[in-house]
């Protein structure tokens, strides 16, 4: 793979912060547009690099509080910018969708596929990571951070009104083959969720099989876009011996921001993730 020492897109990054080690960049040309990925290289490698798929409205810097700490612990990562989610990914595909993002992720993942055994998916990226893992037998560890799961039919809907309509159908998220994949998955899964995400929608005045949305709870505004039934379905799908869970107290769906605001918590989460990857 061709590694670039600098990025011409740096001014568009969400967080321009110095890395604790080496960073390199990979550019990929798609049909009429380019996307870039960032490779974080530790000074002393303890594990093969993991492949990271970010969430909606994220670029490859959103998870710096976690990825930088993993880099310091000898675990590198490759994260690609995906169409439709950030200034750094513009102009991107003309009508991006989850299918578009999966294709972009597949292209970037090939650069480390011979060594990579771990996928990390954050929020919307969790749904994409599950699809990528199902097509990649070498993957034996999945880190899912406040993961979303969407109906299979929603994956081709362009982001915007069509996608929103497709994912708002009550209980629609259960019509997804990722649960069946997890039931058969022979590897291990680490599920990281916030205490105030995945809340019961009915308890907060919303319809069944939907999200609780934004609400005031425990003295703060909380964002709970993941339906309770999604988390329950994921927990049921993964065989108990293969599953580890980490619950972050006083945290909603915004785990990336939570880690940025609370360095001590970020230290603890990075330690758990590192032990999971190295174990």
C-alpha cells in the first residue's frame, strides 16, 4: 500500500490533534471521487492493526480519545472517511448510502486484510462493521460501540429522507441478517454501551419498537437513538461465552464525546479494549 506522510485535507478534520505515534494516510479513488484513511502506527506494535468504521457525522478523528490510547498501548488502527458523514469526506459519492459506505470500507480494509483480525464499529459504523465481518472470515474479534442495526432494506436508501423513512419503521431493525451472522460467529464480541442509550421507548412516551430519542434524565439531556430491542437482540444473538459487555455510567449515545470530556474514563475504556484485542 502507498502511505502518504501528510494529508491535504487536514483543515477539514473535526479534531486536529497530535498523535502519540506515527500517522500515515491512504487515498483511494472511487467512481468520480476520492476518500482518505488514516493509519495510526504504534512505536512498539503488540497486535495487528484493527480496522475502524466510524459513525454518522464522523471523520477518522472522532474516536481519537480511544484510538490514540490504543496506539500508545501498541495497537494501531486504520480508519477511513466515508461518504456522507463529514467535511473531510466531501464531495464523496453523489448519493451515499450504507451500501456505499460498506464498499468504501471494504476497499480500505484490503490494505491491512492480511493481518487484521479485529473490527471496531461505532454507532452507524457498527451496522457496517457487522456486514463487513460477515464477508471477512479472518475477523475473529468485534468491538461494537453503541452499535446501530438497520433493516437490510435500508442499506441501499440514500442518506436523507429516504434513509430516515427506512429506519423509522417500528421493529424494522429486526429484519437484518446481522443477527444470524452473530449467532454463527465463532469469534468474540465486546459491546460498549452508554447507560442512557438503548432506553425503553414506551417508558418515555414513544411508540413500541422505536428509539426513546432525546430526553431529560438524571439531571441532563440524554440522547438515546438506539432502540432497546436492538441491544436486546444483539445480546441474544451472541453466544454468552463469546460476549463481553462494558456499560459506561452517566453516558448516553455520545460515547466519543464522553471519552473526550472524561480522560480517566477514556483510559479505562482503552484498557478494556486493549485487553480484549490482546487476549
